[in-house]
C-alpha cells in the first residue's frame, strides 16, 4: 500500500474516535471488546506462558505471545489464505510489558500480539553498561521478531524508549521496513533532540534532581543503592512526580499507582546505565525509511518528557504518516487516552493487514 493510499484510507475515520469502519475495530465491537477493554481487569494480571529470546550479547529477554487459536482467527483480518500479522509492542524507559494493559486487553483473541521486557527491565536479564543503549535495543527487537515471527509480517508499536528502539531497527536493518515490518506505531517518542534531565525527573527523589540535571548521573550511579533507598523513603513525593510527569489530566488513582510501581521497581543503576543514550540520540535522518509502510504517530499535547514537538517533527520527516495529538494527555497516553490510542492502532493494524493480504 502506498503512502498516498494510506493517507486516503485514514480520512474516513476521525482520529481518536471509536474504530467503527476498520476491520479490527468492527471485530472488537462484535466480540464485545469495547473502548473500555481492560477497565475491570487488574493491572499487571494479563500474561501468557513466557518464552526466552537470547540477545546477541547473551542477555535473556522475557517474551510473551498472545496467540489467536486457529479456529477463532477472524478471516477478515488476513483474507482467506493470507498471512497472519503479528503486532510487537515495545515498552518505554523504566517500565515493563505490563504498561500495554489496555492494548493487550483490546487485542487479545483478535490479533497475534507479542510483548517483551526490554533488557534490564521487568523480568528480562540485566545488561552490562556497554550494551545499555538504543542501538542495542534495536538489535534486541530484531532478535525478538526473528524468533517469534520468523516468516510472517509484523507491525511494531513502541512507546517512548520503545519507539526509539524501532527507529534504531530501521537504521540498522532498513531492508526489514516494507518487507518483514509492514506497519509502525510511534507513541510518545522521538528520534533525537531530547533534554535528558526531563526523563529522570519522575524517577529520582526531588532533592536529587538538580544534581542529576547538571550531569552528576555518574556520581549517583556509583551510589545507586543509596539513591534507591531514598526513592523508597520518598515514596509519597515520588507519586507526586509520577502524577506530574506521566499524566496530563487527572487519572484514577490506580493508574498512578500502576505507573509508580513500575518506575520504583527499576533500580537506579539501570536508570543511570541507559541515561547517556538519550543525550546522544540523533536518528532523525533515518526515519524517512518508515514512510515505506503505514506509520501512526501518537502523542499527548501535555507530554512533559517527549513533548508534542518531537512527534510533529517525526510526522514531518516520515512521508504519509498519520499524527494523532491527544489533547491534554501526558507521556503515559497509552493509559490516559487508551481509547484514542487503540482506535488509531485499529487503523494501523487494519491497513497493515490489508497490505499483508495482497502481497
């Protein structure tokens, strides 16, 4: 599907509205999976049998696959004999695969989906400092794709650092875009030009942020156990920081606790290991390649970490891409505006599936 046809395809459905009219959206409605899918399911409870993917440096990555039973695969998503599309979700900095709660609830049983914990995060193995960088995350993503979907078409969806991993994949393996990778979702992310200090603000005690933003991460890294202790003692203050920097509008307390738990579970040593990658990130010259496939860009207008300007720049650099601006939403737009995000992903998955069925 050409970029022009992708743009025309999207004109019939308003950004951020319910996904009626798209193949995936119609099926979600027919299967009684509404825009509120996941609201009654406890955060962190959606899992499947784990498998391990070993990265090229030996780090073990925790991966979970939500397969669709053959008898239940909706033919309209792939055509009578077309290939099955796999959607790979890549989480952000200091989070884990559970952050995709509302997306996992919405697509479970409808689309084959893959979730994994990035190196040093969640249940995955710890990386050494030399491999704690965005380029390595791009390589890790390729290993996950090659292992869980070695032949079929793939849509990749990344949030924050996960989106950066997708851009790194496109830089290192450009031949995959348009061949194996047939659709891309970039959520609350960028390809460069970050203010690294902003990224750390929700993850360190308030009294330390001044020193962090002035380049003392290495010093804090050497005393990472002390920082972790301070984070635990300052839990109430940390929750305020999470609320301020993760969300734009008021959200249910459970959302705040969920994100705060993921951030708090990430050791500060890991936080510091990845920190230099954000300061040096400069990959905007490589994002044009993503214009070869349907690409959706999503960001909250109140995102204080990867501001809306980054998404607008991505949109301007990726031919034929779509941009969804979620008014008033913050960095965790995948939770805060999950209905709008899922509607946009419906559009993306439907377009990518149509492409796969006609190859």
